[in-house]
């Protein structure tokens, strides 16, 4: 039984590192292109939320970032909470696929999205990897923890009521 716990710990650690690498690497790439050119992911990361002030609907996808960062931060210590935030991050990042145009300046002028670049796919991949990793960790951790100490399970399962 102890071997399984060590394997899930290794899996958690490696998937955590891979997710962070995907996310950081995504910030170095272009995320999408319009007729005016390609947009850098780092600038979108820092200024994308401003679209809310001009009524941009695609800005909803930008809000995957805080949920993704929260999920990454919670992943190793609070897997249940991380799972919930990773579901939200995944759904919001997936929603960007349904937008065909986006505001590219503060004036609100719309441009058609002509291509999704590697920055988007790495960002989307990091949310997908985190979601799948959280799911696997919760399944295996639940199976393993039930065999250890029932009293400890009670306190761990009480996570949402405590926070």
C-alpha cells in the first residue's frame, strides 16, 4: 500500500511541474492572430481583463487565469479545492474557442480571430493537464486514504466546511 502513496505523490509532483511549465511557456508565445497581426500572450495576460470595461464578451476567457493560478497554488495541499477551481479554469479557457472576434484596442474595435497560436494551446493544455491530474489524484488519494486512518479521513473530507 505504501508504494501506491509514493507513486501518487510523484505523479502529483510531476504533473504540478508540467502544468507550471506549460503555463509559463504559454506566456512566451503568441496566443492568437487577427488581420492586424498576432497578439502576445504575456500582454494578454496582464491587460486582457481590461476588456471588461469596453464590453468585450471574450474577456470571460481571461478569467480562467486567476482560477488556473489558484488551482496550481492549491494543487499539492488542497486537491479538492484545486479540482473545483481547475474545472472553472478549464471551462473558461475552453470558452475562448467559441469566440470568432475580439477587441484589439481600447476603442473597442473588433477584429476577427484568424488563428489560434501555440500560446493559447499551451495555456489551454495547462488547464487540461491540471484538471486531469486533479481528477486522478482525487481518485487515488481517496482509495488510499480510506485504508489508513478513518479519523484522519473525517477531518480531510471536512475541507469545504472548514474553509
